[in-house]
C-alpha cells in the first residue's frame, strides 16, 4: 500500500506491516528505511507515480539496524550507488541484522500473542529471513541532516536499539519515529502509540526515557515504523506511551 502526501511531500509505503517513507525536497528525494528485499518494487511504483526516478534519490536513511528496516538497502547501495546513512550505535546489527540481543526471547511471543502470527507470516513472505547486512556510507549524527533533501533533523533516541534515531521535519510539523514509537507492535499485535515489545527491544526503560523529550517538539503528525499514521500530536502519543505496559 502507498499513501501519497501523508504530510506535504512525504509518501508512506507500507509492506508486510512495516512502513518506509519517500521525502521530496528541492534537490531530490530522501528515502527513510528499506523494508524488506521485495519492498523495492513498491518504491519504484511510488517514484513513477510522482514523476520521479531512482536518479532523483539522494540517499537512504536507516532509523535503526533491524532486518525489517534494512531490506533492500544493500541492493540499492550496490546496484544504484545510493548512499546510506546509519547511526554508529547500530553498526554491528546493520552488518549482521539477525544478531541482536532483546530483553526477552522472541520465540515465545507468537504463543502468548497469537494476533502477531499474521504479521510474522507477512514479514517472512516479504523476505524477512533473507536480509543482507551492509555498512553505512555516512554516520547519522544528531542535528540537521543538511546533506540530504527534505529538511530533516536527526534526534538520537536509543533504547529499541543503541542507534535508534527519529527524524523531525519541522517545516511539515511531522516526526518519523522508526521503531522508537510505533502504533502497531509486530510482536503482540497491539495497536496505539507505544514502544515495541521486549522481544525486539534492547532496553525498554531507556526507550521510553528517550521519547519523553520529544514532547517539546512542534509535531502534529507522527509517522511510525509500524502501524497507522498518528495525527493527534506528539504530546498525546507520548501520553499513550506512558500508560501502556511494556510486554
């Protein structure tokens, strides 16, 4: 599914319950996250629909190094020379997407939360078990991301992973949150603003603490890595996060 202009000039591509974004700027396009290996075909459809091509893509930003956000990154880096930005805290898992240590064993979750089974099945069908690792071309550092179009500002929000980052678009009053804040937890099937379950989170307490300062931002629209767009503002989203028990 492709949703055009979820905010002005920002297009959401959803594949197997995972979101990525195409951001238009004056000098070209920025991609945020890379879904699964087979997601690239959907990106190409989006580019065609907005009268753009892969030649207009100036770079790919990875919000964090988990496999469901790295999908086609290595392929487009190699095939098209698209430069990749990633936070140094996630260098190890970007290189080896299946080697990360969550707080709880993930294999127990489908039994405890059967609503997650269709999500897991869709992810596997999209290529979740065959995502290659890669090395980023550039370090993602806090502050304005002036090298890429779209007016992005990087905010480091560790917890889900050590290198998790969110991207603030101040001119559009929007925030791309990766898996720092989601509205669908793939490991439980629960919806509404929350952090991801301990099955995929390195430090849940840190994850919540990293989010709370975001309430000071002028954000009307939250664009999560999983789940529906949240249009009631960042403060209301964080109030939900505070109330939700982390599973």
